[in-house]
C-alpha cells in the first residue's frame, strides 16, 4: 500500500461523502417536488431557481434550531445515536461500483472504493448495524413513545433483513461470486431482474421496510407515534437521522441497481467507460422515483400486519425463489 | 394476512397508475404574488371613504361608525362646514378620521351603521406595516381620489345649495 494508493482512497472517500451528502440534500428536494406533482400541486419553487436552494435553506434552518437534550436522558447515548445511525448509511457506498475504470493523466482509477470478495455479505452486515442507532435513540430519549418506536422499528428492520438477505442469495448464485463487480460483469446479457423477477420484487419490498419508508414507516409515523424514535431530537441531530434515512434510501436503490438491474452496464451493448456512471445514476434515479411514488400512493401498514407480511409472506417467497433459481440452474 | 393478497396486488397497481397519471394534470397551486385570486363580491377588505360625483366627501362626521365598532378601532372628530371651505354637504364633516387597522376586525358594522354610505369595505387585503404606528390609517389614506367630474375638497360653494347631509332622492325605493 503506497502513498499513491492511500491518497486515492482518501480522495474517493471524500468524494463518496460529498456525493452522499449532496445526494441526500437534493433527494429531499426531488421527493418534495415529485410528491407535490403527484398531489397536483407544485413543490418548493421559491428558494432559488426552481427551488434548488431549498435544501440549503433547510440545512441552515436546522443548524439554527435549539438543541434540546431531555433532562434525564442518557446524554452520551443521546448524542451518539444519530452518529451510529448515519455511519453505516455512508459506509455502504464503499463497495458499490460505478463503472470499470477511467484513465486520468496515465493513472487508471477504478470507479469503486473497494472490491471486497464478499461484497454482498459486507452490504448485509453494514445494513444490520443501522438497527443499533435506532434502538439507542429510542432508549436514550427517556420517553416511552420513543422507546416503543425504537423497538418497533428495530424489530421491523430485523425481520425484513432476513427476506432481503435471502433475495440477495439469488444474484450470488446466478453470478457465482459475492463480489459486486463480478455480479455486475455477469449481467452483460440479461439483467437478473428479468431472470428472477420474484427476487427483485422481494428485494425492493424488503428494502423499503429496511429503510423505514412508506408504506412501512410506522415507527416514524407522525400521526401515531409522535415521530417515534426521533421525537426528542431537534436541530442537527434530527438532521443526522433524516440524513441517515435518505442516504440509506439511495444506497438501497444503488444496491438494487447493482445486483438486479445490471449496475453500470446495459444489456448486450458495450458502452464507453465514461458513460457507465451515468447509466448507473439513471437507474438509481428511476428506483428512487419508484420509492417516492409508492410513498405517495399507499397507506401505512399497521404494525402487526407489517410483521405478519414480513414473516409469513416474504420469507417463504424468498426461500421459494432461491429454491427455484437453484433448480433451474441445475437443470440448465 | 394470508394469500388473498393476490387480489390486493392488482388494486395496488391500479392505485399507483392513478397517482402516476395525476402527475400530468395541471397543478392547482396559485402562485402568489405573481397570480392572485380575484376577491368575491361583498369581500370585506380595507375601508374606503367615498365621495359624491361632485367631489364632496360623503362622510358627515356623525361618529355612528365609531359607536358601532366592536373593537373601538375608529376615531372621529367632527367640525363645522362653512361655505368657503366645504368638505361635505350638510353641517358637519369629519375633521379627523382614523382607523387603527390592528384593532379592526373587518366585520363591516361601521359600513352598516353609516347613514350616508361614506365608509365601505373594499377589495384591498394586502395591508402590512413594519411599525405599529403605521397601522393607524388616517383620513388622507382612506379617502378615494376625486372623481373626474368633481373638484377636490375643501370646495367653495354658493350658500344655500348644500344644506342637507343626505341628498334628495328622486325615488326612495331605488
């Protein structure tokens, strides 16, 4: 590991961090405008041209807000919880490939931070760490409703991680490798979403539940639980929770694009390497639009139905899809 | 929640198609201040002190509006009209007429009480001020501009012409 390698890693990490933060900011704007158009109204369009400075205005507002820590809350945990929640959301980006490589000034730079041999395992492991932050925040708030929200949310996330993990087994089997770059390269002919649509749909649903997004957003339901596990948070800490949720949303869309929609490749077509990140970006944006569309349409699941759905419907379906994929692979 | 979910999937798909279609409808937002909704008839906005067509003010300084106002927002001081300096037909006019817009509740009781229909509530709702003192609207701010056929007040009139506060009506039913 030479200095050049170290500098390359540092620069890529900074780029990932900035892209994550910028992506989160403009995702909030995109969500508000798309939700608004679905509801036949215009979203924020006053702050800057077409509302493009709205996320900055929101950020400044949150910085200026008073930061309250409840009296008998566990201070260390209270401050630590949003950090523990944001951290895994950022770290997932390390293995997502945005292209093969570009050659700049004679250096060949690979468009991913790390090609881990067990990339998919890394993804599921990091996604599980995010649960800790939510439980911590619910506990540290010293508020019964926040505690209940935290417990519900963590139970929901753990349940849907099982279905998500099982649906992730399908691309691993089809590609024969757990490395994300290998999985993308193996999708040069047909995307895995076409080869096994059940797994793709299970992944999308489980990912929505994993991110606590509508229609699975009972833990943060404003109407029922007074904002649930982050009801006691204000100002920058709340901004971190918000950030964690949206960055996880983008990360999960990127995972779906990589593992099921062919990542940076188009089916059967060779594209020049500088277009590959754009292809990936387009897929991520389409998936994000889908998530926002679902949020605008569907009412919230009641918590017991949500859990029943995860255990009694998604888990057997995921097992079934793995079984079918294995059988078909053996036959062909 | 067992497998009657099969039927629900079609319903979810139909619902999502409807929301997707609604993205292409024209939004119903009215972009204030570039676009403004027209006010309805009998909308009660800012007060206006009216004039007759010859330019004389309708307000005779009787203070019935001040008495009727439930919020004590109006302040009236009356003075005598002379023929050299006539402000309104009749004996009196309002020398000082002030409405405190912060107290006013825009109920319209003053307009109901006025015997000459001098004070009416019109369409203007864009009233904002940065100082509390600017909220007190004086007579100059409330008077309508002089109509084209009339002369500005105070006018010089011939004696004996404007003796009645309320003009003769040809047909009392109109």
